[in-house]
C-alpha cells in the first residue's frame, strides 16, 4: 500500500514520453501537403523557412523538414515550443533564426500577421462526409431551413464534398469559406467576415434568421463562435465520435459571467495589460489604445509580457486588481476561475471604461474590431469634470466610483521626459509610476548577478523525485 503513495522515482525517470496524438504515418506528403508547401517556398524564393508545429504534430517535424529541404533546397527550422498559443503564427521565434517565411501546421486561428509571409497547412483530418450529411438531415428535417455551415480548419478540405451533397436538398444553406494568406477580396453586400471566414447572408432579418452548424470537436473555436453569434442556435457534428447534437451551452449564463467581469473591471484601480501575442496585426495599436483608455479613466496600468499566462505567474503581481489579455480571438477567452485575479478581454475593458460603448447584446472577441477604422470602433468621449459626472455605484461593493473620463493633470510630465541616473555607470533610465512601485517591493524576481558568483564546472545533480532523492537516507523520524 505504501508503494502507491511513495517510490524511489525510478519509474518516473524511465517512463517513455509520447505525443498526445500522432499524425497519420501512411501519407505524410498528403497530410502535410508537401507539394503545395514546396511550391510556396520556391515561388517566393525563400532560403530560410520556419516550420511551426503544435505539440500533437511535433513527432513528424523532423521527417517533414527533411522532405521540404529535399524538395526546395531551402534551409528549414522547426519551431516547437511556441511563445504563446500554437494557433497563432510565432513570428518572433521565426525572426530569431532569420526566417524569411513561416509554414504553420495544424489548427490555426487565422489571425492576420504583419511581418512575414505565412502559409497555413491545417492537416487534412479524416471526415466521414456521408455520416455528417445524415447528422445534418436529422438535426434540420425542414428543407427550407436557413443554416450556415462552419468547420474547424482541419476539416475544411472536405467541405466541398459536403456542400455537393446538401445544397440540392437545402436551397437556403450557406457554406463558409476560409480566408488566409492572400489579401482578402472586397466584401460583397450582405457578406459576413469574421475569424478568417466569410459567408453570404441573404435572409431579410440578417444573420439572426440563420442557425449555425459546426463541423469539429468541442473547443475554443466553437465557444468563440457561440459567444459572437449568440443570437443564432448552434448544432455540431464531432468527426471523432461521428455524432451530431444540438449545442446546449447556456450562452446567456456565459455572457452573465463575462458581464460580471466587466463590473469587476469598473471597480479596479490597477490593471495589468497582458501581452498574449506578438504576431497578430494591430496588437501594438491596441496596447496604445488600452493605455490611453486606462489613463483617461484614472486607473494605473502595467504592461506585462510573460508568454503563456498561468495562475502562478500572475500571482506575482498582487497589487494588480484585474488583468486584460491582448491575444487572438480564440485565446482571449481565458477561464480565470483558478486565477488570483480575473482576466478580461479588451472588449470587456472598453465596456467598463469607455462611456461611449454600451452593451447591445453583441459580443466581440477579435480586438481588431475595436481599432480605428474597424466596424465596432468608438472614439473616447471628451473629458468632463467630476461635478458634471453622473454618480455611479458599484454593483459588487456598493461604493461610489468614477464612471467618466478625465484629462491628466497639466503638471504631469510624459514618462519619456522623466530621466534619472542609475548605478555608477551614469546610464539613464525612464522613470514611471509602475516601475517605481515595483522597485519598492522586497522581492523583484531572480537577478543575474554577473561577475559576483564564482564559475564552476558542471556536476551531476540529484536523481529521483522530490519525495525521495537517491542521496537521502531512508530512516524514519
């Protein structure tokens, strides 16, 4: 019985690690579309190309890279552990190796990039088109139903065959098309474009007259669609189980949870801006807008770049009341129930701090919709004095709070003009309220201490697990 709770760790050390899921081994060239990828590299004249794989496909990375080098003569670099979500193109890691283009393999959020040419290779996962069509007919027995068919990107290759089977029976069915790589064509009247997909809406009442049918497994993509198009009923077909179902996610309850976080953001005085992407086009403009919005709302803000956020990382900043995550549409909906402080989206922060933006029932997960020139952009209203502001009471604490925008004091200098000497090197550094506050903390993180520690040769470390290392005695106290 004791062996079930403690051991010498030998089994853990000798355990063979395997990938979560392996790609089909029979036809690597077909699954990874080697011909199309090689044509992309040759036509672009690229000499260095980065191959980005998610964890579940990393086992095939060496074989795919070797085939691509043989087919193109270019130098291939494999990007394994991505800086942020694997659905986003990791342009930062690609630039570290001097890559001229990126081949992104596996599921993707299709967020546009701003620096490097990108080709998406989704991987052609198998789909039983006949079984999917049968499930669709069972879910929508009325042949005049207006339905928009969406799919996970890994099943996009089979949507043409599914369209051929269903269109003759359902005259009002609409299939979405993927948009990635090439510049998008001009939008047509009544065309809906979101999340790298486009489809035509012809119903007199607009999109709310349609139902949504999603081909793919349950995940972030489906949740993102359901919150964005929350007025449309959803059904789905899971190719891994071969079953169709009506989605029972309580969208109203999920939106109530998000609106509760908006109320928390209104109460917050210190906001941490989490940089969750360095590749999605427009993220720098959004960071600047969020800083300006928080400054006008009288809140302090820290900008934090820490890779993939987790509870342990964010717990190092107890002075922050709430975090806002700048990421792609799929990764921005972070479940923060296990976090010390809640995490909101940029749209939710705008609802909290921008008086010109009101809740209309529409939910936005793509932060690019908030930027100037986008469909949902709203300018910040002019500042008003505290005497003219309408009083506002927190629904959580019951306390009075400021709900208007104000201008900063005239005596407050921009951060870039406040300089001070640092150490003995007479170097200049920028002084900001956030940096000054962090300098006053007793623990500020690990320090390099260059030149202060002696250099030693590498030695063999401990073996075993923390409960029982090999060099520890076995005597009981």
